[in-house]
């Protein structure tokens, strides 16, 4: 007996209010029930129902809705429509909940409001952008925001997102679904969609169920149910002969009863033939227009008048159109197709042209208008519409849909210019350069200039500075302010700061009337000046902030604020301006800049509290940057993680983070330099200063000569290491003193320490003491950094006798221990011992890892375990911790028992994984 599940009927998305049945779909229903159960348990799933029109896809999805509702899941439902533009099914599904609950998602979703605003006016936010999310892929941004929204809905209890007719969905919607399906597995969300696989191959992101036509038993069972249990012999024969097992036709034939034409097309033709000419023309025009019947458009196209349009639509119910809410929908997509079949080709062409004219005057209907222009034989006009729509979609960030539209626009230089810009935004700059270069010889006039400028922007992305400059020269617009700004960027990239500054100033002089170009030029100039005059750089960036605020250029105000905060970072690690920059970045949906502000804040935390304090936020930033496909920012975050691992002596974890960072594409020189510099930090906190100095040499060698690189705080430590170890210290100090990294207090203060070491070694005790004091003053806010670097200086003070290091070392040791910085604390403790001062390790201050804490391991036992991992004997551990050998024996025995190990070698191996 076939399984039968009654439910409200939805034919092609239209709810007729009748009861319908799922017949012969036992396996599919069981699958849906299992997926809903998985979501209730927090496991996300994705389902795609494929099959031809009328086979029952909507009915199976309605069963999913029924089961989800019964399980307490929230349900969102949307439908794609041919030619409706980017994100239409998502906008329909989300529209209700975001209109009714605009604050859903709270703070976590706030940065994504501008992204949703591009689909839904109620969430427009404050982006004010002229480009797609500051270089981010809008698909990724929308998908990330949608993931958070779906997770927050229904108080986190789970939801079902149903999107029907995905064969009509735009490329950007499909890309969002592809991203969601890959990331939703750990969220209580079920994605479900339907697609006509004869029109579009099912995407691979979901478990696909293909519905086939019913066999004879299923056909008769469905017919009996529709007929109320009794099936007359004539109707039985009609259903078997004419339905071909298609559930929609089975129900239509049963509903029509004896005498109904044997095919749907015949039935529709007969219905239309019985209507007055004016009414018939209205319905035929509705079919040509596509989508659901829109009475306002029908009046504009036919000129029949509102009364005739309304009368025709009333007469078409319920066999051709059905009401749904405040609108009408075709009873089924096959119904509209059957109406179209009643028109001759010339009639279709004429109606298509008239319909296109009406649609061109309606926002959001341009794609369908272009399709109708093509159908009416006006291909050139259609191409112009496609090109215009592609530009609009590119500006709003719907890049994939823009690409699809360009493919429909055909050939031509104007299309190539737009393709080059799109390829660059899609991260395919190399393809953009190849395609645009091949078309340069065919381009003339303004098209040639625009193509050259677009190619120059692609070259900037590829860091092909010389190629970019050549394209700008070829554009023939040397004095154009936009070209001048691009040229300034190209000069800054390889480090020609003087030329970059001159070009930026020229762009500023010629940018009257174009505040955006002026703002961009000020930002470039400020970056150049930061390498030589901090005060001048601050003044220029303040101008950029003010200009952006005056003209409502929020994205450029975010950029200028971040650059102004970077100026402040040269003077101290605590920068209140970062909070303002981050808030504005959140409000405007500039997610990349949100991460940048977090990374700059983490750098300040690192210098004040230490790498371990910065690590949690750095890990979060790395994960977020990875999800948003921002490899450079992900790499920067990973170097902070590596620094924290190095500070803890975790060589394996440090190197894993560095390998990940160095492997990210397009990383700046600072990332490459971080590999030896962070490795050097590990050697430093382990007490091997000679190895640390050699590794710092490698890192500085990579940075040397790159004036566009950030003035990282390793420069000062490099000069100090070179001075303390007595290998090239004078040259290192001289190089740093004359370079732009010395403009940063984090470097300048440590340079004073290095000068103090050199002065003390030469016998100048008073001078050395004064230099130490000035270094301390410069690093007054850099608490952790000051302690670490001062420990190295105190080593020389102790060896050379020019300063009493004991009070400083005692204070720094206590601070290191309070912060749980075990290895830096050990450096200070060892120096105190060398000075003849007892330096017991603070009892109970060492943090206990979670894996050990659950086994009952104490803080003191964790200290012992860390020294066991280093290979020390019990006697050596006793000396290090100022304990008796017997006490250490007791601690080691307790560790063996608590950790379930039986030998010291096993304990050492365990310690290396958890301590």
C-alpha cells in the first residue's frame, strides 16, 4: 500500500487551500523526517529535491515544513522567479522575519546589517559604499551573516530554510547556498530547495533526492484520494492514459472530471477560447511577462484598462491562477507554459516588445525586460540593458549575477572593461590582465582609457607595479586625479615613498569636486609621511577623516580612522581611536576593517599584557578572516598566535602557526619576516641569546629596504640582542637610529636600552643609568615589552657592573609570574640567582592546563612537570624550585599516579603535549 501523507496543496508555490497527498514517497518522507531530527539535535543538513515540473517537489517540501513545525523549528520560505535579479528567493524568505524582528541576532549580526540591506530595504544600515564591501566578496559576507541569523532565530532551537524553483535562481544566490551548505553542519539549520533538473543540473552542495513519476499503482491511489475514494471507470482510464504518472496532471484530470480535455494544453486552450478577446489577451500577456500576474503591469502593457484586467483575472480563477495573500499566482508553472502555447510566434514577439517597454520603467525588472527584448528580436537594446544591469550589480556586490549578465551582453570593448573590473573583484586579477590586454588594440577613445585604468587596478592587486604604471601611461590621462591616485599606490607598493607622496599631492591638487579621490590620495600621502614625520602623517589623516565625514564617505572615513590609529600606535600601545574606527566599521559592514581594528588592538595587548593575553582574540580573528577569505589578515592573526606559542615555549604549536601564516597567498614582507623573528623569540625566552640574535638577523634582513613595511616592534629588540651578545651592536644601533622604525616608541625605547648597555660596557655608569631611565619613560605604557627587553639589559648590567638590577628584576619577576609568563619569569629568576639573590618560584601561580586540572594536578605539580619535560633530574628540579629532593620525588610520584603513566619517559612525553 503506498504511503499517503495529506497536507495543504502547493502547486508551484501557490496554496489553493485544497488537500493534496504524497503518494509513493515513503523513502523520501523517511529521509526528511531524519533530517529534521538531526537539526533538532544541532546537526545542520542540506536537501535538494529535483525533478520535472509537476512531479511533486513542492509537496515534499511542504511535508518538510509540516515536520519541521511539529518539531518546533522556525520555517522561512522563499521562491526564485525567472529574471527577478540577485538574491530574490533569499529576500522573500528573510523579508518577513527581518521586517518583524529587525533586532534579531543582536550585536553579533550588527556588522552584517549593510549586507542584508542590499536585499531588504528595512535593513539598509549605513554602508554608503560605492563598492562591494570594501573588497570582500558579498556572497561570503551574506552567507556568514545569514548563518548567524539562522542560528539566532527561534532562540537557537533550529530552523528550516526552504527555497523553491532554484532552477531560476541567480548565480549569487546559488553561491550563498553553496557556502552555507559547507558551513552549516554544526548549526541547527536545515536547508531545503527544489530544482527542475531538466532546466539546471542539481548543484552538489546538498543531498539530492530525484522524484520520478508515479507507477500505475501510485497513479491510481492518488487519483482515488483526489476523487474522495471512488474512481469511476471512465476517469480511471482517463488518468492512466493521459497523466503519464505526473502527480499534477493526475490531480488536474480528476478535478476536471469526465469531459475535461485529455492534456493540460488542450484544457487551457479550451478555457481561453471561451473568454472574450480582451480577457484572453490579458492572460496571454501575463504569461509572456513571466513571473506571477501583476495587474498593474498588465494594464500598462495591454492598455485594456483596470476593469478589463481585473475581470480577466477573476475569470481565470481557480483553473489558471490562484490567490495567495494579496497577490495572484499561476496555478502551476505548467499552466503558464500552456497559456504561452496558445500564441503564435509573431504574437509572442509583439507582446514581448510591449512587455519589455513596461518592465524597463519598473525597478528590479530589467533582467526580464532584456530577455523579452531578445525574444522580440531587439538584441542590441537587450545587450545595452544587460551591460547596465551588470554594472549596477557589480556596484551592489552581486558579482556572480553581474558576470552572468555580462555573458548575455555579448562582446564589445565596453563589456570587456566591465569584465576586467569584475574579474579583479572576483579575485581573478591574472585573468583580468590577460583578457583586457588582448582587447586593448581594439579599444578607442574613452573606452580605451577606461580599459587601461581597469587594467592598472588589476595590476595593483597582482603587485605588478611596473605593468600597472605602463597601463596608466597608455591611458593617455596622466593628469586625471583617479589615475594619479593609482600611480601613487603603485609607487608606494614597491617602496618608492618620495614618488608616491608627490603623486598623491598632485592628485589632491587636481581632485576638486571629487572628494572620494581626494580622500584616497590623502590616505596614501599619510602612509608615506608616517615613515618620516609622525606629526605630519597625523595631520594628513585627520584631514582625510574630516573630509570623509563632511561628504558622507563612510568607507573612506573608516580607512582614514584606522590609518590615524596606526599613527597613534607609534607613540603608545593603547589607542582609544580604534574603538571609534571599529564601531564605524561595524555599522557600515566593513568586515575586513573590523578585523584590522581587532588585530591592531591585539598588537597593543601583546605589548602591554603579553602574547598570551592577545592569543584568544587572535585565534578568533584568524578564524573569522579565514571564513571571509581574507588570507593576509588571517596570516597576521596567525603570527600573533605563533608569538604566544613561542612565549610559552611551545615550539610545535609556534611552527604550525608560522607555516600556516607563511603559506597564505599574497602575504606582505612582514609575514615572511615573522617566521625567523618569532622563532628567535622562542630562543630568547629559552635563554639562547646567540641563536635568537642570528634569527633576528634573518628577519631584519627581509625587512631591510622595504620602506613601505610597517615599523614592527622587533627592530629595537634586534639592536638590543646584537648589543648584549657583543656581535655588531654598534652597527645595528646606528642603522636603527637612522631609520623610520625608530619613530615608533616600542623600538626607540629599546634602542635606549641598547645604548645603555653599550655605555655601561664602556664604563659610563651614569650615562647608562640615564639611558635606562629614558628607555623606561618611553616604554611606560608598554608594560610586558618593557619587562622583557629590560631583562636583557639587566643581564649586561649584572655582568658589567654598571647598574643594580636586583630591584628591577624582582619587580619584573613578580609581574611575569602574576601574568603566568613562565619562561620570561625564568629569565628574570635566573638573573636574580646569578646576582646571589634567592628567587623562589611563586607557589601556586603557574596556571594548570585543563587536561591536567581534571586529573587533579596542582599548580606546583605543573611546575615540576614542566621541568621534567625539559629533561631535568629530580635534584636539578629541586635546585631550580628551591625544594628538597624528597619533595620533588613526592611530586613526581603523584604526577605518575594522577596521569596514569608508569615511567618518567612517558611522563615527559605527556608533559610536552599539555604543558
